[in-house]
């Protein structure tokens, strides 16, 4: 099965920012572990007494590269370069490291390559066209027989049977809604949230693919023409009490992914996280210090409008959602066990999360490109984060959709 790039133009080249080496779980294959053993890092004085590889689980263990106390990779140098790469070359690195930020997505009998946008170079489309990197990815696949195979397709709604043709038609509707240039990005996401909720209420069990296009087309028309949308944007009302609490819970779990907010494995840091969880549950008073940022801003301040983002800050956020619509990473990768409407809810929720983070990072001044890249990095990491791809966040996203609070969150934080 050959590799394809997306129909949209994506660009990337490595600029050695080191962001991918902080807070990232680098999963290791058997071939990776053999290579690392042959490199004999444990014999060097600076690695003596340290684990190079971490084991997770007992019955079916998985393995990853070890990290330092600050959450960075054990091989990350102060200059942002990988020590394995510097001393032994790119081919000596683990498979995940050689692949990043490219990700393989499989479905509909084909395999395509997309970018992970928590790499700042990918988020700003800095470098060569992605299509130029495909030969290197194909070579990597050919050398690694352990490459995971795609599982069954996710269902459209919870409880329904998964079907590739139905999923292809539905994700096509998602793509049309998220790339509709007649509307600004936040309005497209509101349309998408309404569309997902309408699809959820259909309570489908199995629908013939021949009958589905008419239904999906009708739901698109309902979502775009929903008369409530103009009222929402005019009134700008916050979500309900339960929706605001669910949002703040999700927000704190996203903030844990920021490279600036890595929690060291110590009792002090765990206590700090517990105190932050209580503060976010209350949602009042000063925001606890996170990632070295002093707690000199209040939750109430971060609910205030910030106005339109500067074009250079808005572009990475817009590109993130457009690329997600084309790549289908939001439903065909780590959240593959979720239904499509649940994955869409998580994707739409990422926008108010990103806007809150931009407010928090830029408190007291105008937002910049760096603020937007920090927010995009967090929401992109969330697409493969275990606790944001697990059952708790799945229930949270489903609840926000069912309560009708997802569109309100989108409109509120777009102010």
C-alpha cells in the first residue's frame, strides 16, 4: 500500500526547537530496544545508574525512552539537539523520533501521511512540502516490520456498527464544514458542533451507504442554517454551570501537556497539581502558577474579551483545524475507539481550550504568534495523550455535546 500526502499543501523541515523532546512519550519497538542496547549508553559515566528505557505494565509490557525529572528526553542536549543523532546519526534514533512530526493515517484501503502540529515548524508550515518527505517515510516503513496495522473503523455514533464507506461520507461532511471559506473558523466549528449533535440524535444503528448522503446533506443544511447561531453570537452567553466545570476540568488536563508545565515525579509537584485541580474546579480567584508563569492573573480576567487575534496568530490555529479536517487524525489515530461524534466534540472543544490558553499566555498584552503556537502545541498533543483519549475525557466531550454547551463555549471564547 503506497503512501500519499494530503490534498492540501503542508510544509515542514526540522529546525531543532527541541519541543518534540519535552513531555513526549517515545514508544520503542523491539528493533529500537536492540539498537539502543548495541549503542551501550549505560556504559558512559553520565548515564551510569540511570535507566535508558522505561518499562510500562506487567503482562503485556510496553517500553519508552526514559525521561529526566523535568519531563525531557534523557538524550536531549542543552542546545536542543538529540545526542543519539549528533553522535551516531539519524538512523540510530528510535522509529518515532525519525518519523516525527509525520504521522501515518490509515483508512478506506489507503494510507496517507499528515503532520503533528506541536512541532512549531509544522504549525507555521516552515520547510519543504510534505510530499518531498514521503520517500524517507516509505524507506522507514520498509525497514520496520513491526509497524502497527489499522483496526476497524470507528462508528458514526456510540452503539452503531462501524463502516468504512459510512465513515468516509461523514468525514467528507466534516471536511466541507471546517473548510467552508464563507465563514470565519469559529463559525465553522459551531456548524460542526451542531451537525455532530444532530447526527447523535439520529440514533443510527446501521445505515446503508446509499441512503447516507441524503441524510448527511440534510444535517449540513440544518447546521449552517440554524437560527440560534446568530443569537449566540449576538448575546455571547457563557456555557451553563455544569458545562463550565467540565470545560475547566478539560482545560487543566490540557495544560499538563505544555512543555513549560511538566510535572516532575515528586510529592511536592503532585501536591501542586492537586491544588491546581481544586482551583480550576472553583474557577474563581487567581489562576495557580503553571509552567513557571506566576499566578498574577485571575480566572475572571481570562473570561474577558480579547478581540480579534492578529492575522499571524490566527493563521496557525486556522491551519490546525483545516489540516485536521483533511487528515482525519482526530478520529483515525489515538481516539479510534471513540465514535465519530465524540471525536468531533473533542476536536471542537480544542478551540475554546486554545483561546483560553492564548488569553492566559498573553495576559496584560496583545497575543503574539508565540502564544498561538503554544496553544496549538497543547491541543495537538492532546490528540494522542492517554488521559485525553481515555474514557473520562470521552464522557466529558459527550456531555458537553448533549448539554448544548459546546457551541456556547466556542462563541464565548471567540470574543
